[in-house]
C-alpha cells in the first residue's frame, strides 16, 4: 500500500510543480492508463516478432534466381543480389527460398513449390 501512497504523493508534487489543480488528476490518470493499455501490447508484440536483420533475418526470405544454379549462381533476395548455392538445379527466373547463410555472403536456397 505504501507504493500507491508514494505514487499519489509524486503525482501531487508534479501537479504543484506545473501549477495544475486537483481537477486535473483524474484526466492525467486516465491518459496514463490509456498510454499503458496501448504501449504494453505494442512492446510485447515487438519483442515476440520475427528477427528481421542479420543472418537470422535472411532465413525464410523468398526471392528469384537471376542465373541458373548448378549448384551455384546468383539470386535476388530482399532487394539485393546474392551469390547462392542449391542442392537441386534451379532455373533462372524460378522462385527460391533461403535455407541458410553459408560461408561469407553466400546463401543456400531451395526451390519454392
């Protein structure tokens, strides 16, 4: 119960500091509640989202084979051109999906579909 009393004292001090009257307390508390009702779910959703950067962010991305992959070639993924390898033969123009990032800047891809 002491925490609640301390919070009320802090709010009272802030209201006196900014020259606000007692009738501004309830609207301020209402705005705080609305803020936290929006901010907490948005923050939790951001933490549980898929990684979108770095090596882990490339896995699962889809793109297009720019050249034939026999087993190596070039693909266009995530707005960039990459060197790529595949376990299967992929024709130029085929849709591919990134399985992993291998040595350096080379993607391992598989045929989609």
